[in-house]
C-alpha cells in the first residue's frame, strides 16, 4: 500500500468524527422529536439532555458515549485492491484512536474478561469488504453500542405466540414485539434495522447494513416503505418514550430490507441502534487521499 500515512491519518479522522460528532441527519430528527414532546415531561427533558450531550461532545472533541461499542467497518474497494493492507492500517488507526481517548478500551477477551488496551483483537474491529465498480475506496464506520445490541432479536415465522404468519403482517407483529420487549432499553430513541428473510447470520448482517442509510430516506420497495411508516405510527402509540420513561419518541426511524430465503424458513431479524448513532463514512482515492465525506 502506497502512502500509508495518508490512509492512517484519514482513517483516524473517520474514527474521531464518528466517535465525537453525531451525524446531522440523526440530530435533526432528535430536534424534531423534541418539538413534538410536551415541555416539562420526562421525554422532553431527556431529549434535551441528549442534544446537550451531543453538542458538548462536538465542542469538547470527546466521545458521545462511554460505550465505544463494536467497531463495524464496511469497505467498498476496486477490483484487485489489497484488502490485507487496508485491514492492517485500519487496525493501526484504531489503536491510535484508543490511545488518544476517542475510543474507550472497550474490547475484552470473552473467556478471561481481560481488557485489550488497543481495541484490536481477534474479532475487533469487524471488517466487511465488497468489490465496487469505481476506482475509489468507500469506507463507512458504525460504532454499535452494547446496550442496543443486547435488545436485538430474531424471529422465525410462523410464530404461534405472536399469531404471526409468513406475511408482512407477521413481520409487523415481530417488529412491534421486539420494540415492546426492549421497553426503551438500549438507550431509546434509536433506529431499527430490519431484515426479512435470509439465513440467521446474513440476516443480522443485512439488518445492521440498514444503519448505513440516511434517516430521511425511504425503502425503494413500496411495500417496505409503507411498512416502515406504519411501524413508526404503531410504535408512537406505545408511549414507551426516550429511555423508556414515557413519551412519543421511542424510535427515530425504521429501515427494512429483505433477502431471499429457503422455503423452510422465514426469519425476521431486528437490530437496534441507540440515540448515540455513530455512523460516518468517506470516499478515498486508491492512494488514501480524502475525496469527500459521505455523512
Ligand atoms: S446503548 Fe448507545 S447510548 Fe446506550 S450506553 Fe451503549 S452506546 Fe451509549
């Protein structure tokens, strides 16, 4: 890899920005939600505190939340690009960002519980690579908090308890069940990423890929766009609210995709991401120079 220093510098900046600067599309939905809540309520107070927190993090150049979460990197690279070198330089940038305090030492050994000083270990960070047609490298990072990861759920339809069949109404019932069971845990208000179909593993991956979408967009599949809007309306009526303290704002958005499946199984996979929706991305030239920011 030529110009390793460019790569490291830009990947470090991607991590810094992701950790400290809540994306505008997320912040503007939180602002809108604040206006929709009654003044003096816990919901209004909590959303105000979230916005204050976001502003402080930006001004003080400090992490938005003490929970660094899992570091999910998505790369789109041109044919023949050296992905091993990209992994190595990203790991170096993660170590450096941890040393600088942009990432808390948040990665531990699953057997011993011992902490890794750099957030670099077997399984951390997480890398996904795709081959793109362009001669640039597209890199996106999501920092996925542990609390919201814990309330994710996967359903296998039909579900007798929910009276949910293998149709979009069954899907809706599963999503609402996941939100109801979470009761605002995982630091609501957040965003749901949903995958209909697929196998268990690819469905979880696809559900999290929904977090790369802008909050303002709608599914290009009409049925799914309608379902996204319907879920938002249904969840508002649950009155779970920010942090589960009551109010209209339990979700900021719902993003749904579908994958093909085998006739024997139909999964509905629901991933949550919290209000600290840390997601940034950038496009780099093949030499590592920054071309533009994506969010
Ligand atoms: S779920 Fe999100 S907001 Fe809550 S502690 Fe984890 S990262 Fe922070």
